[in-house]
């Protein structure tokens, strides 16, 4: 499943680049879109979370769902057709999954309530289209529990995990102040131990695909 999703990220990025380039040819937008400056906006997309429990007897099911949030960033051109930038984002996700534990007297729940990242972006611009790679530090609020069905008694724990993230995206200058984007990323949060009824070791990974809208804040504040 993870290999399929990672392949989908690459395909979506290429498809979005081709479609936005074609659309730019059909519509009368500025030939030289100015990507420089501060921007901010919102996003909506898909998230897949893979806890990867450290032992066969520790059940932490894969979870997937919708993510939503906001981002803010800055782009700086470095030469003709190239730019570097920095972006920070926060996403609410609320993805959780419950499955029977190895001990049938318990159920096991895993998931995450929010994620965030601070990333560098390096991109190539072609008229109104920006094609970029991105990577940096990622944060994940991982949470879960085991529940003794006879009680029911809930043993819960959560932790803010820190890892790395990398991906690619495409952005299209819709007007002088607005751009639309599509981005896919993979994130790895290393190993962590949560304490439910017993210690549960996990090694979470996450895949996200999101659509975004950005506004050039300098233009909107004039």
C-alpha cells in the first residue's frame, strides 16, 4: 500500500505539472509570474499513517483520512527560472483506527490528531508554473490506547514525535496574487515507545497528498 501511494505522489506531481502548463497556454495570465515574497494560505488532502509496531504482538493498525490546515512561506529567486524558499505548515488530521489486540480481551487504537513541518523548497519556474522539491523537519502528535473490554478500562498515551519529511509539488499562478498547488510528501518519525497497558514500540511513517491555495500577503496588505 505504501509503495502504491508513493508512486501515486510522483504520478500526481507529473500530471499536475502537465495539466497546469497546458492551462497556462490556454488562458491569458502574466507571462512572468512573480513568485518572490511572503505567502500564506490553506490546504486540504489525504493522509495515510503507518505505525509499524516493533513486535508482532503489538497491534497498531494503519489509519487514513482527511487532512486540513494552513501554511505560510517565503520565496526568493536566486537566478533566472530558479528560486529557494522556506515553508511552515500545520495540519489537523484526526486519523485513528481500532483493531483487536493480540489478547482478545483488549482492543488497540492508534492514530494522530495533528502534524506540522518546517521545510526548505527549491524550485524551477516556467511562466506561471513552479515545480519544486521540498524537505525538512516534521512533527506528529501520535496517540493511541488499549482498552480492556471487561471494564471498559482505557490505557492511553500520546507523544509529539520529531522526524524528517521530503516530497515534491507543483504550483500554478492563477492571478497576480493567488496560486494553486498540489504536493505529495513522505515523512518518517523514527522509533518511539508509548505506554498503554504495556509499552508499545512504534516506528511511524506517513504519506500525504494535498491541494493548496496561497495568497501573496504583500499584495493583499497594500
